[in-house]
């Protein structure tokens, strides 16, 4: 089962329309929309992780140079 990218509720697939509909928030998405949303979320998470890692590396360098 797929979950709604907006509210997290379960999506229901309509075979006639070929779209996923959320019973909770009413969002109507096709498969491409869902995939694009997940890719965008993944890219944002990776960016945050890179920034965090960069900050931690800088902090480690800065603390080691003060000895």
C-alpha cells in the first residue's frame, strides 16, 4: 500500500482513472507524481545529511587545530 505524501494516510488506487486518491486529505496523484515527490524528499534528506557531515568535519578540524 502506498501512503499519501502530504498527510501519510493510505492511498486508494482507482483503476478506471489510473490515479491514487487519499481518503483523508483528498489528494489525487498519479504514479509519476508520487515518484517525483519521493525523489524530491530523498534529495532534500541527502542535502541535509551532507551539510550536517560538513559541519561535523569542520568542527572536528577546528577542535583538533586548537590543541
